[in-house]
């Protein structure tokens, strides 16, 4: 803990020092006249590093979507500023490349070491990096080009803010950008129930399957909503619900049926008897809602909120 705190303090001191140097040169109108090109390059790289340190925490304090939007325009304005400040001293493309390199210094090692776990925030960094190149293309262009660039920039940020990030999150969690799929099942789905023993999910009804495992906190949080969804459609003979437990080695001898009964849920529950079923259905995270239509085709893989919309569309 001491080593971690010491490291944080050192990073904070270095960041503030670098920030002070950058601010000095930003507001000293004569500074660029005495700087050499290597010093200008260092200033640009340092600006990229500091900007990353300032903007990135917005992911935790606000949201990734907000971080993307703020970061995009901060980088675009910063790039445009340096292009005007260092005009005729450093080539515009080099200014953009050095700022991008500065931001990459912090991002590259983290993403290289933890690629899978950092995929969730990849669109955020991509959008912010696009802000650098938007600033580059906004510099010293004709008015029409500037207006087109500005319009495209706003469209990119707006799409990411309202749709893009949610679609990316859906892709990571469920393997599809929209959750709407069309995947015929290659074999019958066999489930173990308490009342009927082993059953096969038959065609002719819309089937809603909620896959979960013991120890999944998000699964437990979803159960009340799944209970409500089951209650809403309980009287509809054309749809059937099953909460499907996926056994894991950590379960031990736990009775899954009793486990849910103790939690006062009465939606139909089953246990997957086929260890390959989650992989067959393409389930990569939990909980995952799978909806099959009357023909036995998987038409939805995603969260419960989207599943409710899908059921309303089907009925």
C-alpha cells in the first residue's frame, strides 16, 4: 500500500510539473521564438500526456460517453491551438502526430498488458484521438472544408454519445452490436427442471431463457426484473420463461432450485445439463437473455431491458 501511495504521489508531482511547464509556454507569447524544434516536440508530447491524465478520469467521475465527447473537443481545440502557435516552425502533420504520440504513451502499455479488460474503453480513446486529427483538418482550410469537418466531428461525437458506446458494450458482452440475431439452433435444448425432470425446449412457443450462475452478482440483481417480466407474460400461452442455471465447479452440492426458492422467486427454473450449451448459443457473459421464436431460431441475445422491447415487437 505504501509503495502504491508513493507511486501515486510521484506521478502527481510529475504531472503538475509538466502541466506548469506547458501552461507557461501556452501563455508566454514569445516562448515559441526561443524554443528549438526538439523542445517544441517535447512540449507537444507532454501536452498529449497531461491531457490524457486530465481527461481520462472522467470515465469514472462521469461516464465513458461524456469522457469521449469532452476529450474529442479538448484535443481538437488543443491541436488547432498548437498548429496556429507553431505555424511555419513544425509541419502541421507532425504537430498532430506528436500530440497523438503523447496520448499513446499512457494508453499503449496499459492496453498491451490488459488488452481484453481495456476493450470496454477502446471507443473512448479512439474518439478522443480523432479529435486530434479533426483539429488538424480544421487548420488552414477553406471555409466549406471547415464546415464539413465540423459537421462530421459533431456527428461522430453525437453518434458515440447516444448510440455508439452502447452498441460497443453490447458487442463485448453479447457478441452483437444490436442484440438482434437470426441463428437457427442446430440441436434441441435440454434442461433439467424440478417438476418435470429433463425437458426439451420445443418449437411452437416464444422461449425466454435467462442464463446465470451462482456467484454472479449482476445475475442476482437482475432476478427481480426477470420475475416481473415473467409475471407480465404469465397469462400469455404463446411464451414460456426459464431461468437457466449454468453449473460451475464452485457450486459444490448446492441445490439450485432451493437456492432460488429461498429468495422467494417463483419463475420457472432449470439447470443446463449440456456443458456445451452456453458456447453453442454464443453466450460470453452473464446474465444473458436468449429469446427463441416459435420456429426455434435464436432472435435475441442481450440484456433484459432489450428483451422486453423484443417481446413487445414479437407480440
